[in-house]
C-alpha cells in the first residue's frame, strides 16, 4: 500500500510517474494486471495532478464519505424490515440530520482550499456557497 501511496500522494506528476515505475518494478511480476491497469489508465488517473496538493488530498481521501456510509449502515442494520420505502427514507433523513449536526471540524488550511476551489471551479462555486 505504501508503494501505491507514493504514486497518488506524490507532490508532482513527474514524481508520481517515478513512483509508478518503482511500483511496477517491485510488484509488476506479482500483480501484472493491476499494474497494467494503472499504466493503461494513467492519463485519466493522473489528471488530478493539475490541481494543488490540498485539492488533490480532498479528491483521493474518502474517509468522510466512508464514515457517513458506515453510520447509515449502523442505523439500518438493526431493522430488517421497513413497512414502506417512505419509512426507510425518513429513517435515513433523520440519521443524516443527526450525523451532520456533529460535523464541526474543517480540513486543515480550509481557507486556502476554499480559495483554490473558487479559482479552479469559478463557474460552479462562489465563496459563500462553502462557508
């Protein structure tokens, strides 16, 4: 896993390509189809290197999404049958309201990230939308 992190967490595209070369040297014979998949899809996988590091970190980090999904599964797991689709939707809505009340933390350097989002996606985001 650390070898793969050396690819997608690299500071520059060139360093990521060097990391991919090292990954292929080390793991290419054991996992040829996985490494080939990275090589074949490199133009799409490396597209996010045009963004600054802070934005790239937001793109490849899914911890918040995984945590949210885990909490929703926890709420629905205890009930095996729902009387209707609306009952399930209401439960998910209430769980979401409860989960989002606890979201108080911001990413490190949030003001810098917000500024970068507004620059790179100016046609889609305004500063007031994310505050």
